[in-house]
C-alpha cells in the first residue's frame, strides 16, 4: 500500500513540476480551504495520478502563518489500491504539509521541495512496518 501512495505522490510532484504556474499554486497557497490545488480536474489526471492536493486551513504556529496542504486520493484512480482506499473515505488525508505564507528568503523551488519532502515524510510516518496505515 505504501508503495502505491508513494508512487501517486511522485506523479503528483511531476504534475506540479511541469509548469511554473502549477508550482505557484502550492508555493503561494492562495486557494480556499477544501478546494483542489491540483492536478486540474480532468478525468485523465485523476485516473493516472490517482491523488490530489487540497488546500487546508490557514493557521498560526510560533507567530508564523501557514497554510496546510492535504494529500488525498481519487475515487476514479486507475490503480486498484488507490481506488479502493479512496472509496473507503475520499476525504481521508494521507499526508500533510504546512506551507509558510511568508517564505522569507527561500525561492519558489526551495519551498516546492520542502512541500514534497514534508508530504513524503508525513506519509511514511503514518505507515507501519508492513506498509499499512497506523491506527
């Protein structure tokens, strides 16, 4: 299971990497909570990638403002593992990344790398040694 999720996350990263405007969608985090950051809602994207990033709430931590990004699965994913997991709960957050709204001196590329590194770490942290979701 963890392999399917990691592959979906990798495909999502590739989709966002393909255009500067796509990267800006998540590095600037200007979307509304509960709305999709990407990929665009085309049947082919949802089926092939099998996952999406949704905007979460803004919040403050240590006097800094953040926007949460949530890694979720699509019910119409081609890959059976992803499809089955999404059909159980399409709103389940499998991993999250908190994006600072003030990125300081970091470039867009650095913020982008931080986002996907955080998503990968959070995904792995939530899995047990057998690759199943921890209770």
